[in-house]
């Protein structure tokens, strides 16, 4: 009886791990199944769980580096630069995004980010554009949780620029180490369409407890506004369809316009990053 319960718990744990890895990385679930299958054939006495974990780590790393990128290109997506080259002008806010294979996009998106970085560097030498989530490597329609979109390779989230110790703009020092959830709070008199009605929005996380734990950073409004305006101007040639930004930041940065939109109160806040949609 006891052995049966333990077996059931282990089986449930494996199914949970399979589900989570698939939801978070897309390819992790398949690789976990492969690791488990190899461990079953190998059958180390009493250590199958450890063997599966070790094999998964090795296979996932190898697949992410050498197998997934070339296969993704067959479906029209490419890996965005992971910032491992020192002079790379585009990189992730955190290697977390590359490690979880959430850094894939269409070649047009990659070209747009490179052009943006080149343009920004003319005014701010040495600046780096930092992306957050883009898309998974395979299959349109495979949603990247917790996003409602990011399922087609044509969307990418970008970090704001903040003032570094020398007064220059940097996208690598946002309040949150992964770029998300360190919000720019509305100021007195700013538009706040999602407050004051007594309604709690399921997908709109304020995370007030987290804000008190994050370091204070000063938004580099000029550089952030310049990045947004680039998408509405020169970026149009890359098929930019729109940007999502909270109304209070649209007003503060002076970027209100047809391409900058508010996605509504039923989605995550967009005053910690901008969401860009690019359709070739």
C-alpha cells in the first residue's frame, strides 16, 4: 500500500514537471520524456530519478544550444542575440529568457531591433537594447504564459531605459532583475483607467509587496521616449503594427499616437516594459 502511494506521488510529480516545463519552455517537456526514456533503458538501481534529472539537464542544454536554433529557422523564427558577445547592441535583460527558450522571433523582428539599437547608439554611444519575452521557437498559436499573445514570433517586450551611475541610459539596471514587475507608478493627476472602480482585475497584478523590495531606479525618460518614437517613425518600414504602454506613461513621455495603445485593464500592466508587435 505504502509503495503504491509513493509510486502515485512520483507519477503525479512527473506529470506536473512535464506540464510546467512544456508551459514555461515549450521544449522542456519533450526533453524530459526523452531523459526519462533513456533512464528507463539504463535502469540504474534505485537511482532512476537522479539519472533522469541529470540526463534532462544535459539534454536540455545541448538541445537549446545546438538543436533548437537551426530547427526554429525552418519554421521562420530565429534566436535573438543572448548578449554573450561583449559588443552586441541587442541582448536579453536576463539570460533567464534565453535559458527558457523564450527569445525567438521572426527575422524581421531581429532586424528591427538591430536597426533600433544602431539608431539609438547615434545619440547614446554604447547603449544596448534589452528585450524580455519574445516567443517560443516553434508553432504559431502556442501561447507563452502568462502572456495573452507572444504566440507567433512577431511580438517582443522591451525594457525601459534607466539612469545609470554616470547619468547615461541603461536598459540593464531596471528595478526588477528580469525587467518585469518593477512598475513606474502613476503620478498625481495622471490617467489611471483601471483604478477607483472597486473591481479587481484577474490578470492585472499590482504586486505592491514586491515594489517595496526592489531598488529605486530613475527612468531615463528621454531615451525611453526616443525608443518608442523610433517604432512609430523609422520602424514603420519593418511593419510595426503597434506598441502597448500604460496611459500615464504615454502622457509622461509624450508619445501618445496612433501606434501607441493601451491594451485594457484585463491584461498585465505595461508600465514596466513596452510590448511591440511587428508584422512583415
